[in-house]
């Protein structure tokens, strides 16, 4: 895993809060860290932080935040089918300076926007800033494998992989959300994701399969980019065919997840 955090708004965090946040996230990404600051034309600022656990292309070429043209990506997760996506981009004339999935994702988001996520098989929490239209995109994978927490203020939006990093970057000590705690104690785990609430007041979680965009002058929009469809049924398929399709899909899924430039643990 890696760690990411950031801010967009008119009151960016100072150096001490940035350093403290990187220290809080180091256990998620002990191999490297990076910070990017960018001033937007309307007076707002964008700050992106990243701590890296190197899995694919462990060289500095894939360090993050990753810059491609006028865009920047801070990304926690892995795009399992990045080789297939890279091959498609190369056939369309794209060139690459690194060998991993980060640059593939950066190029896809730069050229195709949110639509590119439909073709990505993987797990992720990401922050992508487009300098062209000065828009920040936050996204989580379809099933919420990678966390991304949000804290909104009158002056901007903070986000991070962990709540303690969100606290250090914003400088706010969050109070417990006792209603969420009671809901969990009474109804169990299944009650937790009925809303975006968390165990801390004023902290929300970006839902799985959602994107959040912050456009010019700080306008925020949140919407799903994917939802499961349970209505696709083939009444003609036999049990044996269903078993074969399931087995082949599972085998292919495991095969994609074995891609690594470091030793595999299990």
C-alpha cells in the first residue's frame, strides 16, 4: 500500500503540518515520499502528498506525485491490467518514461478523464489534478478496497488515506462520532456504510465506486462512476458452462494480481 493526502482551497497547510502528515503516513509507504504544491489562477492552492511502497517499477521514474504534461497524480493502489492498457495507449502513439502502472493511469486520466476508470481493473484511491482546467479529481475503486477520508471546511477540502493524517494536515483534532459508534454496537458491521459518516465527527469517507471533483472556484460534485448490475442473466447457460466461466475468470484475476517487480509474499 501507499499513502496519500492533500488539500485544495484558499488556506493551504504550512510546512510543519505537511512534514507531520508525511511522518504519519510513512508506515504505508516507507520507500519514498513526495510533495507537490500548485497555485491556481483563482487564488486557491493544491497540495498533494504521497508516501510510496514500491511494487511496480521501483525506480525514481515512477515516483509520486507523478507529473504528466500539465497534470499530477497521487495514487494508492494498483491497476492490475496496466500492461494491456499500456499496449492500447502505445498503439495510439503514446510514449512512456516508466514501466509501471502509475504513468499508465496518469496518461489515461489526462486523455480520457473519468471515463478511463471503466477500463481499469484494480484497487485505488487517487487524487488527480488537471492543470488544463484546474480541476481536482478524487476517486475510489469499485469496492472500496483503498480508503480515502474527507474533511470539508469553509476554506477548502482536505483528504487523506487515514484519519490521523487528515488530522495532522488540517490541524484539527476530531471528536468521536458516538452515533456511529452506537449504530455499530447495535447493528454490527453492515450498518457502517449506509452513509458517508465515520467514527469521527466532521470526517466523511468517499464512497466506493465514486468520484469527487473540485472545479473552479471550489465547486464540489460527487457522483458514482460505477454501480453493480444484477439484471444480466443468461437463462440458456448450463451449470457446467457457468463453472468453467467462473474458474477461468478467477484464474485470470489471480494471474493479473501476481504482477510485481518485487518478491511476492503469498
